[in-house]
């Protein structure tokens, strides 16, 4: 049951990405800068997280945070890159193609991470079925662009 709840939550979270992209795009257009729009998006997100942490008395292990590998701290850079690219791509190629490519990229890298057990991913070897599924996603993205 817990896996179903998390699967629904992941689907729900993913469904908000095109809405977020549209909102950030409107902010970029209004302010004249996709980079400032991305920064504002992150600042408001950080404020929302600080509020949640304070309201729910979340605990943290500062010792554990200090012991995390250096590359673990770079996640924010990847997030900023992602949000900014989405702000730039959304009005140029549309939400369907933008997020079709996002999903294809996520699945491809996820498949490699599971195969090589990178970043704590559970082992899931690459198989013919998984490659076929990935190719179907890529074919769908191509079909969206052509038709």
C-alpha cells in the first residue's frame, strides 16, 4: 500500500511540472529575465520549505550533512539548471515536447543509474524490455514533434 501512495504522489508531483513551467515562464516574461524568474522560483520554494520545517519541527543531523559527499551538495545547481532550461524551452517548443523530452531524459538516466547502481539506486539491470520501453518513449517524442 505504501508503494501505491508514493506512486500516486510522484504522479501528482509530476503533473504540476508543466504548471510550474508556465508560471515561471509568465514571471520571466513579466520581469524580462528567465534567470531572475528561476531565482525567484527557488527563493519562494526555499521560503515554503523553511515554513514547513518550522511548522512541523523537522530534525536534521548537521553532523550527517557535513559528512555527505561534496557532490551531494550540487543538487541545487542541477535544480537551477533544470528550472531555467524549462523556462527557456517551454515557450519555444511547447509544453508537450518540452516535458516529453524531460521524461525521456529522466527515464534514460534512471535506467543507467539502476543498471550501474549509482547514487543509491536499487539494482535493475538493463534488459530488452527496458530498452524497448525507452525507445517507445523516444519514438513518442519524435511523433509529437513531427505531427
